[in-house]
């Protein structure tokens, strides 16, 4: 077993990825284009490891994606310093504690720039009172070591949060500090530095746009809250219940008065906008009260379904955030029938991989 070293040629890998991705979009006319590099280490806010039990020893491990062999991970330089410190501190506390160690097969870490940390211990056994009492002591020992830690135990059909199942992140964007609640097992941007760069880009490109903003796939309100300053009102939608709840908290804690979040899938919102179906969840909202000239979408890897794609092409301005250049390209082929690309940006959310986050701003032709 070996450790996981970090390559020393980040700039070269970044340049190559940008060149390849630019080539993918060469059929489009793109007047303005920017590429944002990531910090070269300690950029990942979350990390998940399998646990390896070897006699008395206990290790974090991962599987090599190429040869599927397990790799022992004592040090994980792509993850935050906080995760690395917690990995070092938790092992000796688990190693000789049978109730906590027995059938422990995974540990997930979610860290923040605010210093809060959430650790999920995942088991192949039912968690009982003995486990709970040991887990409380474990948390206390980590707190005593200075970690602002929240601990969760998970097993089949079981989730025990020792205090709560979220962390509160703090991001400073263009001089303003925002609080973002991030819930365990819900989507959050994995690279906080790049997230700040994306939010800054989105604020800058939407400055001076009039009217309201419609947002699909809003998660915990990441873009909605930062962009509220540029619009009269923001109507944001998201499918996952836990993220909607976090978004509602985030609106309140950041004292944002012009954002409304609704739990609706993109497909449902499209049906509602097309007057194909009525939704109880829209009872208190009159869609025609919104004057949205701009729509922002940040879909999962599969991109937009054809109905949502047609629906968003009605809007004057489209901001498309994508974690998959291939589906973005397919969707842009459709969108450039009615819109021109004004700006494009690449964000290295996932250094040392072939993945790249892209953002595009389009405006309606004519
Ligand atoms: C790439 S994430 C972006 C989240 C958010 N914009 C952010 O910056 O953190 C995609 C989000 O879409 C949500 N989602 C997945 N499928 C969806 C659907 N069919 N309709 C609406 N939201 C969906 C996920 O729960 C997730 O929060």
C-alpha cells in the first residue's frame, strides 16, 4: 500500500485541460473568455474514505480508479488542512475503542472555511446505546483538541446526529460575508475557493441586468443569495428537501428579503410555467408577478432535459453553470439557435482530474 502524492505540474495540467475544453467549444463564437485556476493543494472541502482494519491497525483507504487496488491514505493533500488534521486525530481515538471501531467501514468528512467540521461514521451494524455513549465521548475528545466538530453515526436505516447534521460555512464575496448552511449528504460545491470565484463571476456578469431572476437547481441557495443584490426579486427552485430547508435558513440568516425558494424539480417548474399543471406548492406564489428576464441553471451532470431547455430559451439572459462540458455543449447547440454567447468562464473545481466546471452567459438574439 502507498500514499496519495499530489502531482507537481498543476499549471501544465490546468493549461492542457483548458486547451482541450476550449477546443470542444470551438464551433461557437465566444467573445469573452476567462479561466480560473484552483489552489494546487488543500482545496477539497469534503472527502470520503473506506476504512481498512488490519489487526490492531486502522487506516483510511481509497481505491485507485485505474487498477482498483486499495491505497492507504495517511495524508490527503487535496483535502483541506482541517480534514487532514481530523484524519490524524480520529484514528488513535477509534483504534482501541471496540464499539466505535467494530464494523466501521467508511468515514466522510465535510469541512468549511469557517472552521466547522462534520464527520460521519458509517457502519455495517445497528448503532446502540453503547455506541452512542462512546460516540459522545469521542466528540468531546475532538472538541477538547480544538475541533469545532459535529458527529453523525450512520447504518442501514439509521442516522444518529450527536448534535446536528450540518455545518455553517462563511464565504466572503466581493467584500460581503455570507453564511451558508450545508447539510450532510446534500449537494455543496466541493472547492470553496473556486465557488467564491464562480459567485464573484456570476455577480459581475449579472450587474446591470433589469427585472427578476428565475433559478433552477439552486441547492442551498448558493447563487440565489449572492445574486439577490442584482435583481428586484429572485425565484429559486430545487428538488431536494434538505437543500430547500437549508436555503430557507440561509435567506433568513443573511437577511436577504427578495429571494423565494420553492421545492420544485426543473421538470415541475417547466410544467407550471407552461401552464400544463397546477402545484399546491405554488399556491402562495403567482408566477406572473415575477418579471424574469434572466434565468440561471446549474444542473447535475446530465444537463437539461429537452422541455426545460425549450422553457429557458424564452428568457432574455441565460446563465448556465455546468459541471459537464459535454452536456453543456449539447445544450448550447440548442440554445445558440435563439441566443448568442456573451461570456464564458472555466473554473478548475476538480484539479488533477479531467473534470472542469464551465459557466456561460447568453443573450437573446435581436
Ligand atoms: C450541481 S448542483 C447545484 C446546486 C447549487 N446551484 C449550488 O451552487 O450549490 C445541482 C442541484 O440540482 C438538484 N437537482 C437534481 N435534479 C434536479 C431536478 N430534476 N430538478 C431540480 N433540481 C434538481 C440537486 O439536488 C442539486 O442541489
